[in-house]
């Protein structure tokens, strides 16, 4: 990352204020190079009964049995989308996959407070179910699905691995960027309350920590230098409990100069360190 | 890192066997591009009374007030050198600095079992003392010294920061690759015994952990995916105690595909991820 970009991201501060969120998105949209001319998109395929159970599929050429890279957006459980008209996000994640010769998939899911835990893991289950049955028609290999997510999206992917563990068997890998994994220790903010409910005593069963430690799916975690404190605490806890259990570190990537949003938003720009990191992992677990 | 290189490094296994150490060095020497044609070296300047108190200085052109990058080699406290005739290591670290327009310095230090803790911190102190007095004559800025070390070298740099804290004030940054930081929890192997003594009860005061947490010098830690378990445990402990104290993660870089030796040995090859990582940090703390 260039010192100028780092400086701007640092200046927003780590907290998830409207200025930080809007400012980062505007800045990163300007840096984005746009979708590759060869990338084809099929939008809004339904993978479940809800209006929000939709996915977009990105390919280049005519792939055959290619790895499938799925991205799950963030938004504090209560907002966000796979695609916003006029914005490069998060079609940039599908395009990234297509540029690498994989099948890219971006999904959206039911939101809180109307939908509560475990709606995230259940929607992931439905999306994987759909992909296992249909992705071959789009050139993808149902045996080589990699799930990725950012923030609430990472929490939903982690929730799927942890709470739908048998269904997740055979998933090739998971990329978890700046997620919250343990509801027993995370900050009880209004976003978490919208999804897990106001009574904190009910949060215990929603924790992903024990299930993540038990999962056999390879995981690449990352955390950003300018993530809020709570995400740093969660990352430290993953490192501590993983190493205590397995005597080896998890792959916990520390993203210097990045904030909570910028890693996924940097994909498709000339700041290629996150793209290299994720592509390296996907290549490894699907190779 | 390419999948082929990763595969070879993984095949050596994480343990510090002769095959792993020799095999990695031979493989990485072959990948090294050799010293840049414009790099000039002055070798074996004495910075202290012992035969091993020597340093080499690397520059390109005629730097003026440039950052100073110091590398301290590993070797289990009992062996190793800054330069071995016919080998690119560790002149590659000095050359790396010179290529970036900095003044590169590689040092060697007194070895165990003849010399015991705190000989490492004391030799670092003597080297810094010499640099503060003399590096300007070689184009370096004595106010912008970055210390780096690998394995026992990282432990010695950490020991200097932790146990000679006042002397280390004003050091611009430290790059600690695969070090052991807490003598109270590390494996009691024969290398550690040679340096800290056979009686483990005496090891407590040698721990760097508390002093590192108290130091104000910016630190970039790294640990390699194929480092032995003990180095993973130490890294997890740094993450845990640092985050518990400061509520933010340390910069702990996880080096995918690397083993205990390969990060420093990769510098000066076409595998540039470690070079980018270290150069980014040095640029940041001296910029």
C-alpha cells in the first residue's frame, strides 16, 4: 500500500462512523479499475424462498469444472447488498474470481432485525445447496467451493462452518475478513442486538468459536490494522484459542494500512496485496 | 510465493533438522539474485572489544542522512555469521537496504556457551553506540536506525529493546522474525540452555515479554507458517499479551509458505513478499 493511501485510511479513524464508512467507500470506488471487459455476469438468480436469497454469477470464457469463489457482503447484519447500481462493490469480488479463471458468486441474504440468528448460517446452507446442484451448469466444480465474507459476512460464513458443520464438509476453504466470532466476548452493540436479540444470555449458543476450532475446512483469517478494537480482540482470541488447541497458529493475516472496509474494496484496484493474499489461498485449497 | 517453492519448503518439515537447515539454505541460495552491481561493502569494522564484535556496511551511491537498516543473524545463540564466503547470506540483507537507498548494516556478536545472557543485548548496545557515533560518516542518519533480526537474532534485538530500554529510546523500529521472546514459557532445548544456562530457575529475568510490552519502539513481528511449534506458541503469546495490554493487535505478520529460515533468505530473490513487507515497515517508521 502506498503511504498516501495509508494516510487517508488512517485519518478516517478505526470507528465505524458514517464518515469513515462513506469516505472509505468513495475513496476505494475511485481507485477501482472497473469490471474486466471479458467478465460476464448473470444477476439475481434465486437460491431460496426469500427476496434476499439471490446470487450473481461471474465468469470469463467458458470455464469447465473451475473453482467456485463465493463472497458474502457485510453491513452489520442489518444492511448491505451484493451489488449497488453505479457502484463497483461487490461485483469487484465476482470479477476478481472470473479474472482468475474461477466462477465468481456474490450473494445476499436475509437481514436483521426481521431475521435473527441462525438466518445467516441457514441462508449460507441454501446458497451452498443451490451451488452444489447448479454451479456445474456455469462451469464450476461443486467439490471446490471457497466461501469468503467480510464483517457480518465473515460472521455468517463462520456461523455456517461452525453451526452447520456436517453440511459444510467438503467446502474447500473459507476466507474470513474482519469478523466477529465469539458472541460471548464481543461488544454488545446495536447491530449484534438486532441479529442475536436484546437478551445477551441468549447469545452463547450463537458463538462460532468452538465450532470453528472443530471444523476441518481450511481458513484464512484476516484483520485490518485500522479495524476497531473489538475486531482486534476477536482476532487475538482466535489466535489464542486456536494455538492452545492445535499447537499451531491459525492463518491470521494482519493487513497493514487497511481499515475495516478497505481490504475487500481494494480488490480490483492497483493495490494488489489483498488480492494476492486471497488468490494465493484459493489457489492452495483448490489446487 | 509460487506453489512449487511452497511445496519444497513444506517438504522439509518444520523441525530444525540438519536436512531442513542445509536444504533450505541451498535452495534459497540458488534463488538469490546476488548483490546488486552498484552496492559497495565495507567489511569487518570493529564495534567492540571481542573478535565477533564486527559489522559490514552496505551502500549505493553517496547517501546523506539515510535510514540505517541493521540485520542480526540467527543460529541458536551458538553459531552463525553475518557473512560466509561463497554464500549470499546475509549480505543479501545489507544489499536489500542499499538497494532501497538506506545504509545497510549486518553485524555479528559473541556466541554461547562462552558468552551468556545478557551478551546479546550488550553487543546490540555496543553496535548501536558505534552506529550513533559513526554511521553519519557512511551516509546514515543516527536518529533513524531500524534493527532487525531472525531467530536468535530476533531474540537479541528483543532483548536489547526489553533489557536496555533507555538505551534503545530513539530506535526508529524493530523487525523481529521468528524469535523466542519469553524464556519462562519457551521449550528448554540445548541451544537455549547454552545461552541462558542449564538451571531454568535463572531464566525468568531474561524474558523479553514485559519489556517488549513496555517499549515504545514500533515493532513488526513475523512468524512463518512452517516454523516449529515453539515459535508459533511464542507468537500466539505475543498476540495475546500485547492485545490484553494495549487493546490492539501487534503487527504480527503470518508468512504463508515460509519456514523458519526462508523469510530472510528470500530477500534478494524474485520471491518479493517478505522484502515488500519489511521495506513497507522501514519506510513507515523512518518516513
